[in-house]
C-alpha cells in the first residue's frame, strides 16, 4: 500500500474482522481490496478508536468526493467517512484519551 493511499483511508474502508482494507482511487484511479497483517490489527484498531472519540466535534465535516457530497450533503459529518489518519492542517487527536 502506498503512503498516500494509507493516508486517505476512511473508517468505512477497513474491515478488521476480515483483515481487509479497501483502497479507493489507487494507482490508475482504480479501487482494490488488500489484506491487513495480523501484526498491525491492534494498533490500527486503537487508531480507529481514537478517531471515533474525536467525533465529539461533529460540526467539522470531512471532504467527500463531489458526487457523494452532492447526493448526501450531510455525509461529511458521518462517522464512516472520517479519515483514520488525520493530516497536517486538520484538527488533531487528543494526546491522551480514556476509552
């Protein structure tokens, strides 16, 4: 998986019970399904839990593909569309979170 593909993963793209990840718009602008190594499942699950905690601030939507944004104007506020890895310039995760 390329770095830019990993950074663009959303919660809905990861299926932990099946150890799979859907990469959308990858090389050649094609979607594909990959497998997740068992060695990173725990860390990835923890990162996803941190993102879910940050949903306490739903007034900040995420960017969406144009067609989705047009069809579902409030989808950017939905948990499933949140990015797993927040990037520079976006709001940051809390340093310590009680789960």
